[in-house]
C-alpha cells in the first residue's frame, strides 16, 4: 500500500511542478490509518473564555496542529461526549461535531465568509423544494401537500419571492431574493456559516436548512421532506435496511450536528466575532 | 410550548443515550449529564430563553437526542451490514443464486 502511494504522491508533485519544501506547508496532515483509543476520559477546560478538550492530560488538537477550542460550553461538552463515545478504535467519521469544529478552526479550503454564503445561496436556485414532478399523480400531490407549506413559510419569514417549477430549467430567482437571503446569512458568525453550508449540502435545500435553524421544523421532519421522493419510492417498491435506513440515519446525524453547531456557536455572539478566519 | 410530560420523556431519552455512552462510569459524575440537568432545571418554568419562542431549549435538547440516537443506530447498522473484506467468487455467485462450474481436476479424470 505504501509504495504505490509514494509513487502517486511524487507523480502529483512532479505534475504540479512543486518542490518538497513548498508542499509541506500547505498539505494537511492526514493519517488514513485507524486511530486506537489512546485515552480513557475526555474532559473540558476553560481558558480565556474558550473551551478546550482534554484527552486524559493531553490537549486535543486540530489536524493542522492548532489547539482545539470552541466558544460554547454546551458545544465543548458535546464534543467531549463524542470522544467518550468511542470504544477501542476512534471512529472519526462518526464525530460530526468534532469535524465541523475542526473545519471552522483550520478552514482547510481557505473559504471566506462571502465564499461560504455564495456556496449556500447557490442551492437556492436548484432547491429541492422547487423541483416538482407531474407524474405519478399521487407523488405530485404529496410534494404539493408537504413542500408548499414550507415554501409559504419561507416567503413570509424572509419576505422573498421563490416559485416552484415542473420543468427542467431552474426557476427564475429574482435578485432581491438573493440579496435578502445573503443579508440574513451574513448576520451569522463565521462558525455558524460553516454549519449552514454543511447542512444545506446534505439536505440539498437551503430553505429546509433555514427552517431547521429557525426552529420551524425539527431535524427528522427536514430529512423526511428532503428525501420525499425516495420515501415514496421505498414505500412502493420496498425498503432496503442496509441502504435506505443507513442513509436516513446518516442524514439525521449530519443535519442534527449542523443545526446544533449553529445553535451553540451563535449563542454567545460576542465571542464569535473574534474568531477571524486566518490565512 | 411542550408539555411537562413530553419534557420529562425527552430528558429520560437523553439520559438513556448518555448511559449507553458512559456505560462503564457513574452517570452522575459525567459533566455532560450535570450540564444537561442544570439546563433542564433552569428552564423548568419556561423553556423559552430570552422569552422568544424561537430560542426554545427543548428544541435544542430534541436535536441533540436525534444526533445521539441516530449516531448509535448508524453505527449498529454499519456493524451489522458492513463489509468484512472482499468476498470469494463462490460466495458472490451464491448471493445471486448461481453455482460455479466444477473445476477440472487432472487426477480425477
């Protein structure tokens, strides 16, 4: 395994025409091997208004080597609980809150606030709720019954114009809608925006994510609405536990983690504002 | 506004998940449990922080319960159905109800 990886690595480097010394500073340290549980107990400590995680006596660090710190006690406790949840092997792919904090702290893809908002707004024009089917008829009816109230709520809540379509082309979204949504999203802190993008990408709908963050609907409802067509098809053709149920549970965890991340990191906004994205 | 019984039910469900996570330790010593208990006690009269319906603590607790439950279920499902390495050709054929042809054996012919 090691040898082909090395060849691949050098091939990429020679292709990109970068020397070794240039590469080391920007490449993210990532070890694909599984991590054995090397600690007994994860606890939290408070320093300068931030909360840190201690694994036994060692400080938890981000993949880029920064000290892991979060602005909110509840968030810190939830991250510590995630680390305490592990047995024998630390399964980092189940630790969504930890990964979200890591992303916000390290910002590995160098995204600015505007980039994050732009990526999230990109989902507005192809929002799941706006794409309707005409047949089968009962599915079309189901979409109308389930999705229309949420769209109506969004129109009233944000004073925006957004229409659904049955065609192939994305519906026209007026620029005033974009401006209003952009202003709303920019009112959140840097950390919350990472959560927003993550949740939107998983639900494939900006409006559903907004409804979850505004506590209009809960996470399970949002996931059901997002997977409406798939739900309809599984009730018709049969449900496969190792695919559909797994998919539902995973989506629940991801969206719940994103929502909690936003709630908790927005709670003490005075601290959030100091968390400048470093380059 | 949720009813007291629903809130109690939510608390019990959260407690169950936390017990499952901290199965080897006493739950009352767990800081997460202490924090949760404090939150529930503080918002006993009204769960609406800042007197705004939107900042509903119960909603946050419910979302956290959803996260813990779904993470557990997701892990259980992955363990049950997760692949254990590559299957042999014979096993793969069996799955779709086929049998491999008999291989040629020079000693037996």
